[in-house]
C-alpha cells in the first residue's frame, strides 16, 4: 500500500466473543479457514503517513503485532462497549515510540464513559506508573485530522446512540441496528462501506445479515463489507451467497482507495 491512498486494514471482524468462541465446538469455531478466525471488531486507516485507529478492541495488542503496526496517531471511538474499548491500555506501547499523547476522538457521551471506566489514565494521580498518555477530544461535527476531513455519523445500537465515521469515500458503521434518515444523507457516493452484520438470526441491537444487505443496497456503495460477525457465519460457505459487491470482512483484509481530493466533494 502507498501513502498516496486511503488504506484500510480490517484489524478485527468478529463479535464481542471473538471467533472461535471459548468452549464452542461448532463447525465455524473448529474451522481451519483463516477467514473464520475473528478477533474483536476494529479497523486501521492509513493516510499520508499517519495511522488512525477505529476503536481499541480487546485484541489490540495481538492485532498490532499481527499487522506490524508501529505507530498510532489518533483513535476514533464508536462507543464504549468493552469489546471496542478495553484494549485502551495497549496504546501505551505506542506512546513509548512517539513520546507524545495520542488524541482520542468520539462523542461526548462515549469519551465520558472512557474517562469514567479508565480514570487511572486521566485523573491526576501521583506516581501513576506505566499508563497510556491520551488526550480526549469530543466531536459532533466534521473535523480534520492530518489533512483528512472526518465526519461522525449518528447511529443507534438498540437504545444507545453510537457513532460511525466517514473518511473521504469510506464509511465505517459498526454496532448498529438503525441508521437515522438524516445519517443516510451523509453516506452518498461511497467507494467502500464497512457495515455491521452480526448473524442471520434477528438481534435487538445489531443488523442481522438480511437487514445489513438491505441497508447496503439502499446506501449503494461500490463495495460493502459486513463486519462484527458471529460464529453463525462460515466465510467460505456463506460469502459466495451474498449479492454482488457485498462480502464478509475478514481479519487482516486490506483495501486501498484513491487519495481524497482536498478540493473535492468527497471531503464534505
């Protein structure tokens, strides 16, 4: 991949349990296909020499070692559930390299939960020991990072407001079962959409796969990847059954999009 492009790596494509699920002997959990080995949901966006992480998953350390990630320049948080947040302590390894605090972006509600859940990081404690150095930046509207405009996308995860993100012609919408009408207007003309699609059976806080397909077709991105997958999804068996230009994501998957035009509409 080149720094002239917007490069996306699917760090984790799995639901909160990870796949294989502890103690499960189902076909998918026993599968030897690497696409059925799923760490907790996360993605990395690389742009102009910078790395932007979406969520600090429970498996962040393993993901960073697997993908040889040497620096993290910012983190975008979708929400504060454990599988998307509780790898936060592993950011300290990146502090050792950069010697600078890492900025964290998310809704005010999400960052308040981050501060409350990990107060040892943010409170002024004497002799705190080896902790991450992080800076909280609540966002609600479009903002710029490293020359790239980033647009928060309001979503609903059951009754919980969560945040998706659009970066250029790429959008990442995980952990949701409702997209407000006003948010659809922010999702036009996408080259790539990564969308929650938990399983085939209905769920009360996630899109199931038939719902995700319908949403993907409504948005009309040129390519859609379904993520946050449970062990109901057998990649080699079920992926060929999906509509054209819709696929299941898998850990380590890499995609590259043309560099966003700084004067173009794809920067909002």
